[in-house]
C-alpha cells in the first residue's frame, strides 16, 4: 500500500521460503493494493502513490510467476485467449490469471492490455480458442466488454467460444445481464470456471 517495492519483494521472498503458495502470498498482498485504490478513490492518494502501490504489487507478483508455471504439460487441455479490454492498462490481475491457467495446463494466448474488440475477434478467428477471457478494471472500460460481445455476435462467432469475464469492475449480475458464460472473482476461481466452461456447461 505504501509503494515500497523492496519491502514487498523481501516479504514475498520470505513467504516463498516459508513454503506459502503463490496464491496465499497474492491473497496477502491484494488487500494492500485494494486499500491504495480506495485511498485514491477518496482523494487521500494521488496518481503517483497509486502508481507506486501498483509497481510494488507487480514487483512481488513477478517474483511469484516462476512458481506458478508448474510442470509444462506436454498436451494442453484447452486454449484461451485473454486480454485487458480497450482503454484499460491494468494487467497485474490478468497476468496472475494467465499464469495460473498455464500452470493448470491451458494454452494461453495473452494479448496484453488495451485490446480492441477487433483484435480479440481476429485472434478468435485465427486461433479458435475454446474460451475468450476479458478483463475490465474500471467502470469506464466495461464498454470494451460489451463492444467485444457485440462484435462476436456480428461475426457469427458467439456460439463458437465461451466468454469468461473478470476484473474488479465486473460483477456476476453484470455478466449475466450481458450474456457472458463465466465469471470469477479471483485467479483460482478463474481456473475453476475455465475448466467448467471446457466441460461445455
Ligand atoms: C495498481 C492500480 C493501477 C496501476 C496499474 C498497474 C498495472 N500494471 O496493472 C496504475 C497506476 C497504472 C493504474 C492506473 C490507473 N488507474 Co488504477 N488501480 C490500481 C489498483 C490500486 C489495484 C489493481 C490491482 O492490480 N489489483 C491487484 C490484482 C491482483 O487484483 P485484480 O486486478 O482485481 O485481479 C484479480 C481479480 O479481479 C481476477 N481477475 C483479474 N483479471 C481477470 C480476468 C478474467 C478473465 C477473470 C476471470 C478474472 C480476473 O483475478 C485477479 C487475481 O485474483 C486498483 C484498485 C482496485 N481495487 O483494484 C485501481 C483502480 C482499478 N484504478 C483506477 C483508476 C481510476 C485508474 C486511472 C484512470 C488513474 C488515472 N487518473 O490515471 C489509471 C487508468 C489507466 C488505464 N487507462 O487503464 C480505479 C478505477 C475506478 C473505476 N472507474 O472503476 C481503481 C478501482 C482505483 C479507485 N478506487 O479509484 N492503476
């Protein structure tokens, strides 16, 4: 929360040495990031403080990514295209989700941040994934999810791919309302939802 990368990295390393799982360590860090976001929302923090908190969280997550890759499984259990929607550069949570999905045996094509509906649709056409994962972290970028859903319908692809949605701006009722197939509040849940969607439910 205070944007101290050195202390974050030190504590993450201590967590790893103590045998905590990456998820346990992330669950320990997330309240700090959320609190920084809350303070930014109330005007107690300005953008530099928000950025420092984000960088500290990211520094900790980067140390954990190698521990999340698991044994590279020879055969993928399913393909997922994922990205943060248009206008959104938040990616710490998406990167965690992508890493855990890979660890679980999914082939993950990560399009990064600020991904336009066109870029999602082109990749779905080319890669034919079972699942499309859309991350939105601001109320203002939910529009990116809706535009991508509309384009999927327009391009007659809606019944060819399951759409999994998440990120702090997204809620289960919202996903239901706009016709998404799955929602998860955190990275563990994202893996479970992705497995459920593969099962064709
Ligand atoms: C760090 C941070 C930043 C960093 C981002 C660094 C990065 N590389 O991502 C920086 C400083 C760059 C940033 C910038 C901005 N930010 Co910001 N940011 C945050 C903050 C504090 C934490 C986000 C985070 O990393 N959390 C930790 C991760 C682990 O959690 P997570 O993202 O929720 O991800 C988990 C789940 O959601 C889920 N999940 C995530 N993705 C996906 C995807 C799928 C498919 C699924 C199934 C699940 C899933 O699993 C993850 C792991 O458990 C949030 C506050 C918050 N409450 O989220 C504000 C927040 C999101 N930011 C906000 C704002 C306003 C901004 C700025 C506009 C500020 C500005 N004036 O410039 C810019 C926007 C830039 C842009 N165009 O996108 C607001 C959004 C408010 C709104 N309108 O809805 C928030 C909520 C803060 C606030 N309270 O005001 N930000």
